[in-house]
C-alpha cells in the first residue's frame, strides 16, 4: 500500500481511481463500509482504491483542547488499511488553506485535477468545504460537473445504535474492551516505538519495553494481558502491559510499558503492535520494591494461567 503524506506529494495519477473520504479517526465498522465499498468498486472497474484522510483530527485546527483524541494513530490507520486491502492512503494536511477551500475548489482542484477521481465514497453525514457547509448532496451535484460519481454510504447499526467514533471513545475510556471490539471489529491495540525508559523494570527482574506516548485514546490505567508482535517478526508473543502513571516507580509520569514473557532482547527503536486482550487489575502504589515485585510475579502467573486455559479450550486470544 502506498502512503502519501500531503496533497503536494501526489506524484502519479491512477486510472479509474475510487476514493473514500473521511476523518476515519477510528476505523470502525461504519468506516469500513465506506472503505470496502471503495475497494470493491475499484476492483469492479479495474481501478485503484485510495483513502483520503487526515493525520490529525480537523477540530485540532479550531481548538486542540476540544478536539477528540484519535482512536487510531496514523501508524495504526496504516496498519489497518493495509490489512483491509487499500491500494493507497493520502494523509492530507488540514491547515487553514485546506479549511478555506470552497466546495467547488475542493472537487475541482483536488479530487479532479490532483487525484483524477472517478468514483467517490463518503459517509451519510459527510461535510466539506469552508466551514463544513456543504453536504453529500452538494458533493454529488458538483461531482457531476467534473465527471465524478459520488456514492453515499448509509449508517451502520449494531442493535439500535449507529456505530460512531464518539461511542467507541467512551467505551475505551470506560474500559469496556469487549464492547469496543464489537463496534471496531478488532481488539483495542496500540502501535508504538520502543523508547528508552528508566530501566527500573529490569532491576525487578521484569524488563519492560516503554512505548512512545501518542495523542490517542488509551484504555483506563491498569495492568492488562496482551499479545505483542515485534517489528520484523510475523507471530505474536504473550505479554503484560502497564498503562498508567506507575505510581511506585515513576509517579505522575504517563507510560505504556510492555513486559514480553520469556523475552529479553534489544528492541529499542522497533515498533510493537500490542493487542490488549484482558484487564487484570487496577494500577496501585506499593510500599516497597519487594511488594511490587511480588505482585508483578502474581500478574505473570495469572496471565499464564489464563492463556493455558484458553489453549486447553481451543481458544485463540
């Protein structure tokens, strides 16, 4: 899959290009309807599929304090889109120039001239143009002028609820991981680069990989059982993850620390794909290193026991 960082970086045109447009801040079942319809149409007409999205939430331009945190970071979006089978993804910069484009300018200068789009797919509540004043019907109307066919994808419902990023963000914040998976279509996961920490876990006998913190939604602070894939490997390893502020060793410092079971190799600078499987316990402050070490040992034993039972029952975590 080709990754294009910015409209100015578009260097080639595609015949019969089908484009899915959206913020896609968390690629959930609703978003997948738009993206997969785009892929299917591209295959049908012998074209290519491209996802037009943004690295940051557009509301960050208005006010970073009120902009919702992303469910999927940029690297996580790329990971999911590759799995879905998209040919290319364009991360447009949502700056003042882009935000000030008129609806006609957006269609003419970007969709037609820059991308050469033939088919466009958007969600039912799509808005665009200066101030977000234009809707799907307006896009279809302008699209006809430039020979672009616009497809509106209806909302996707589970039960009586329309799947939305707002619902999913709340579920993640509330720690309702099984419900989140129902709406996302995959477990909550974190992709992060391993950075240097204080190496205090190594002193305890449980070395951890510290992940770079991103501006995204994380599950509540606590200890989780997880599956981890290390960059360069194509299989998952069992792990424990501490999401929080590590009140015993690093009070007040937000961190994501991954202890990979039966593993102690140099992986600084590599990316980890961390799939959160099960909540084990809340984070708490301990009075001594010995007390903390004992509890971590129990966490490891509990997670191993859970994995063992799952294996015996034929379940794959």
